[in-house]
C-alpha cells in the first residue's frame, strides 16, 4: 500500500474559511493524506502609500457598495457560508506549526533558505496555499509535487480579482475556477483541474459561496488521485 501523502499548509492564521476547514477535515479522515507541517505567515501587513490606497478605494468603490448591499439582501440565503471563520487547531494535534516571515516585494513573498529547508526536511509531498501573497523563489519547488493553489475564476477569461462578480454582471452562464501548481510565472503553472458551474445570476454573494464550495472538492479528489495513481496524471491534466 502507498504511504499517505505528507501535506503542508500555507496559512495566514489557524483560523481559516469554512471551505478550507471542510477540505482539511476530509484530508485528516482519509487514508491517502496526512498533515505533516503548517507554515503560518507572520509578516506584518504592509501599508501602501496613501495615494495608492485612495486610488484603489476609488476604483473599487462601486464594487464595494454593490457587494455590501448584495450581501445584506442575500448573504443569509447563501447556505452554508463558505467564508465563516473556523479554527483548525483541533484538526492538527501534534503537527508542527512554524511561523514564517517572508521577504516581501511589492506583490510577492519569498521564503528564506532556512524556511525552505524546513519543508524539504519534513518531506512534504504537496503544499496547499491558503495564505501568503504571490509566492516566488525556491519555495515553489520545496515540496515534491509543488504548491497547489486555486484561482477562483476562469483564468482564461477573468484573471483579475473579484471572483464571482463579473460572471453575474455580464450574465455569463458559468463561473469557473482552476486548481493549479504554482510556478514563477503568474497563472502559468500546471493546470490540475478546471471546474465550471452554473452562475447564480440572482446574487454575487451566493455565486461566490457556490463557487468556493464547488471548487473545494477538487482538492481532495486530486490529492487522492496523486496518492493512488502517482504524479503521471498531473502531466496529463
């Protein structure tokens, strides 16, 4: 029998959204995977210059107003809540939790050689990115099968932010997401799986909840495939 995959988590906190918590519950209960290391982002949030913050606020103002109104009307109807904060402490007893302070550039995070070595020493098969910013450098190849990360939104159509928003605004029939292995080039890594589901036309809030819940199932499914079939399927994906 194959040994369980040794999985590492990249998080900003031990409080994670409900959709991540559900994935972790499935991993912990499985015979194909175990959490072997948690790397928690300990960087202090950087404050952008006031001019940049004002420009971003102006550009996003209409979206934020719409989102607040939409959530007020529809959020209670979107069950279960994909973004409810849940602790993972009880799911990782005895698992080492290491604080990492990455070297930060304007948009990217770089791990130190020592932090990369911790991943190598822990013999991690897959890192799941549920935190940090854009990751670059040696950390991308520290785990045997790389860092797996979601792009919520079909990267062929929507590479920007605001997942689930434009699909509703433009009445796109489907809302997509991608599970990929990160590379140095943004959105150019190996695609593990794409998912497209029907857009919830009535509400951006409900469309986002649906998008994250439906996307979440890609992680356990493909981790199990990696365990059962080996990495060959990643090259065919």
